[in-house]
């Protein structure tokens, strides 16, 4: 007998001694018209295994079903067919109106990446390789006034860190493109949303901001991992209450950056979530790096909406940085992207805590 027969026979006998169903001691016969796969045994001899007509037909059905699924997805997202269109069409960025038929809350991160939901929406600007873009920015910085040079220095740092892209226009201006990953966390019992209202650093003191907790990110691909990290970071602020993800949203908007003085296009990817009540009875120790501060003075009303929350939570991330959060009415939060007056009034309200924040942060660091 051949080594293949001996191997199968030894294995069948071993399995029968264990009480298991033995395998056939004879390999299947090759049929005319069937394919075969070739492999080697331990001694290096080439062995053959036959593919039956049933196996081949099942593989064909699987291939056909896969092609049909890809075709449906391609039609739904308006992607080019590789068999029909040129490969060059894959490098053409999609326009915002291409997503008119897609509801934002129903798009996943993977769909955004596959569909080309990228920051390259401006065909007029010139995008250069990283080293050439850095050299161009340094030339612009040398010729700019001190204030503009300071802003270009910050853009240079972001570009080298990989958290922004830039485009250069024919009139000498600059366009900045940023990807934001953020969390919209809502408390159901009082319809309040968590907002980051400022940041403290030893050098600059307390600087008010107004937006969802989040950060600039290199790309959309690490969205889910970053959101999980952010929720863990906020655990002390949330009192260890669980967070339930309810969906995602994404949008693109343009506004001038107050920090860099440059028109910026933002792609914001938003994780929608709700704060759930705790079901266990375990005692949670307060986080020593989180401090709740209460407002001094009378209650505040912004755009006719009273602020029921008169406190902020200061989370110390390192001896060089602390982040400040507060719960705001959802009615007011929904106006943040529409009205700069709402943002400015919220920043003025946050400045009421400036002295308390600086004293506590300086004391614990």
C-alpha cells in the first residue's frame, strides 16, 4: 500500500480505539472532469485530493452570491464597477451631494471610508507630499506677520503629527482639513448632553471651548477604538455609569479656526450614546483626579434656555493638562453648530469657573 493508505489506516485505527467514528481507509477515487488539489505528506510525497461535482457547484453558488452582494452594495453607494469603468475613477473624490440618498444616522464608519467620504472635497486646491508641504509652509511662515506666522507654526505641528491636511490655492491662501472624532452623550432622565467647556494648562491657564468631547484624529479608520478609549477616559466624570452606544452620525462643515486664523474644513464623525443607570450595588470610589466645582453667583440663562446644571467637572489628565466638562440642555446643544452667539455665551458662562479651576489644578499638580 502507498504511504497515503497507511496514514489513513493508522488514523482510522487510532480513532476507533478512542470510540470515535473512523475515517475511510481508502481515499476517494478521482472522477473524470473533476478538479483536484495537491499537497505533500510528511515524507514530501505529493498527494491528491479530489473535488467532487457537488463541491465545485457549491463554490460556484458562493461566488455568484458574493458577486450579487457586491453589485448591490456598489449600486447603493454609487461606486464604479471595476469591469466597466476605468480604475482612474476610484481616485475621484465623491461630492457631498452624492450622499443625499443616505441618511447620516444610518451610515457606519466602514461605509464612510469605502464610499470615499474624505476631506478631499476641494478640487481647486493643490495637495503636496508631506515634505514639500512642510517646505511651502515654512516659506509662508517666513513671509507672514508675527500673528499669522504663529498660526502657521501650529499648522506645521499638526501636519507633522498627522492630524490635519493642507491645500494650497492659486491666490496664495491656505486650506486646512481636519478629521474630528467626538461623542454625543445624553442623560435620558433630564435630557442633558455632556459638553467640554474648556481646558486648563499651566502656561495658558483656563481657556474656554465649546464642543462635544473628542479629538482630532489622523483618519476615520480608528473611530471605534478611539470612542472606546474616550468613554474609559470619561469614567471618572460619569461616576462609573455605563454608556450605551445608539448610533453614529457624520457631517462636514467649514469655519475659520480662531487658533490658527485659517479657513478649516472639518469632517466630524459623531458617536451617539446614552448614559445608563447603574444596576449593581458596588460602592464606587470617587476619582481623585476629577473635581466637581459649583458656580458662584446667580443662575444663568442662555438664549432663553435656563442652565439647570450649575457645576463643572474638572478631569486632570496629566500635570500639564486638565479638561473641563459640564451637562447642558439638549435644546441648547442642538444650536451650537447654527449660532456663534450660543458658543460665545457658553464660553462666557464657563469663564465664571476660571479662578476655581486654576486654583484646584495648581494645587493638585
